[in-house]
C-alpha cells in the first residue's frame, strides 16, 4: 500500500512539473512574430505587415525584458517613354524607401493558469524613415512622370525620426510545451519630426541643387492592437 501511495505521489509531482514546463522560467529567452493584423500600429507610418520579430529575456519567472524590431525596405522602378523624335527611348524613376522601428520594454507576468500567462508592460519606441527618388532621362510634369532627354534628378525626401512611449496589456497561451500564441494591445504616444530634403537636377549639362525645409512634426496619442495574433516559443 505504501509503495502504491508513493508511486501515486511521484506521478502527481511529475504531472505538476510537466505542467510548469509549459511556461518559460528565469533565464529563458522567447522569440515570436506576428501571424495576422498590424504591427506596432503607433502612427510611426512604418510597415503594417506581420513581419515584426521580438525577443524576450526572463530575468525572473514573472519579469521579462523585451526587444522588438521591424525593417521595411522597398525598391520600385517607374518607366516613362519618349514620343515623337524620342520614340523608342525610355526614362526611369527608381523609388527607394526604408523604415525602421525598434522597441525596448519590460513585462510583468501574473500567475494565470498552467498555460495562460497574462501580463502588463511598457515600451520605449524609436523609429526612422528615409525616401529617395532617382530619375534618369525623366522628369515630372505636375504629378505625371514624363520622358526628358539628358535630364536627371536626385531627390532626397525629408527623412523622419520618431520616439514614443506605450503601455501594453496582453496574454500568452501555451498550446504546447513552451510554444505559445499571444495577443496584445496598448495605449501610447508618439512624436515624429520630419527632416530636411534636397533636390539635385541636371539638365542640358547644368546642375542645380535646391534644399527643402522640414515639413514639421506631429504628436499623437492612440490606442493600438500590437499584432493581431503572435506565435512564439521559449528556449
């Protein structure tokens, strides 16, 4: 009988230990990415695709530091074709955009259940954006790109710099051992400032440069859903 009770007790302890293994513990690291929905929708005008990668380091069982980043880069080419005496000739415009968002934060986790880990936290956010247009044998007539023989333009659009602070509330649910789905929402503010630009034009062998002034700045306070659904794992 004692052996039976001892075996039963060991089995109970084993099940309890196995249940505890669902969640990360002190010293663990988690990584995650978005499945659906927008990412860091904080009016930084950065990429809304599900491409944010985030890491968390658990300093304690219930306290984690987090680092997230998102990089968006696009490169597009537009064509303009000559007419009349320039029939068959082609001009091009290459459009380059790069946007970066980094967030640093902390999370306080609560007991929840064996699989559910609710938490509150806060983030500091930093963002930058740049845009450039390079035209060869092309120019703009109003808003229309047209062919222009021996004409080039290098347009450095005003870049942007952003900083923000956000409070978050969320939860992770462990669907398997150390594998989780998570949801998160937040409320924060963001300050964004536009820098200066520069337009260099070469036509008929003459080069001119015009500097543009800053477009200004904006300050926003907004609620946000940070990634509709996230999937991640602890290691």
